[in-house]
C-alpha cells in the first residue's frame, strides 16, 4: 500500500507547492512510483510540471464524482510520476459539496483501490482549512508541514497542529505528523536562525533535519514548467529536496511511519 502524504499549511507562501512538486520528483528520481494530486484551485503544482489543465479532467471532476480516479490521471515528463491536475473550478467545490453526505471522505474513497499502484501519493493542499484540506487530511497517512522561516509563519503553526489533532480524533485516527520542514531558510539571516532554533527547541525530532534554502533556481523553475530537480539538478535547492526525500525514506525504513495503535 502506497503512503499518502498531505503537504499542508493554512498559510500561503510557505513553499507548500514547491515542496509537493519537488518531493514527488525526488521520489520518482529514485525509481518510486508517485502520484501527485493538485488539490489547490491555484493549480500551481499542475503548471509546475508544464501541464495545462484546459483540456484535461481534474481533481474537481474527481471530487464531484463525474470522473473516476484513473480518468483524471495526466502524464508528466518525469518517468514514474503521474499527476492529477487542478484548475480554478476547485473553488466551487466547497459550495457544491455542502449537501453531500460524508463529503470529507470523498478523496480517501477515491484513492483506496489505487494505493497499490503507487509507492507514494502526495497531495498539494490549498492554503486554507476548508473541505479540500479536510479531504486531504482524511485521505492521508501523514502530514508534512512546510514552515517558512519567519515569525508570521510560526504564529500559525500551533493552530495548524491543533487542527491536525482534531481531524485525527474525529475523522482519521491513524493520521500522523510526518514532520515539519523549514523552507526559505537563509543562513545569513538572524531571523531564519532564530526561527530554526525556536522550532527545533520546542518540537525537537518532529522537525526534519533537511532544510530548504532560499534559492533563485527554486524560484525560477516553475516559470519553465519544471521542478527544480529537472531545471537545475546541481543547485543547492535540488540537493536540499533530495536530502529531504532521503531523510523521509530513511525514517520509513526505520518504521517511523508504521501504525502502532
């Protein structure tokens, strides 16, 4: 059974989509079969692979039940990496699903019979705590939280962790916090260093050792429709995401993600 990973943070601009796209690519680079689900109406994960959803079925069609899971699969240029694209229609899903029974379980049920096809299923959640993110967290085995190295991002972290705990107690008892990954880190910046120290002091081994730096190549890559690992495999950003994937795989091998309940 593939591991389902929700990349979530209710705050925007923290490197959530960048992490989803590049972690998926890093897994594919070591010959894992990966499904990336774009669940954000901004559809940046979709265009980040050079895929344009105008003539494609999307995660919106999957949520509304007009298409099956396999019907919304889209190919990417990365061997072993399949995409479920998104578009702006997802904005309407919040309203259209209001009267639907068990609406928080739609994604989980849609993925159930496909988990054996993939080693990892990564969900890029929107920057809010609505029905889309709820579906993402109910479907997931665990959450990776990208955290920008700034105090405003830090302020919302306790709210997010409380939300994850509530969803675990109400909808998904096996949901784990896989970890927090520090993003946009600048070792020359005293604020970045201070935030890192605070987070590691309070959350300890919940925080990944791997840190994603501020890097111009990471910022440039989406405009070329490529993950940074394809755009410039030798840059520090690519190295950082490969290290994050390596650390995740190592923890998985050690049994960190096994359900011990």
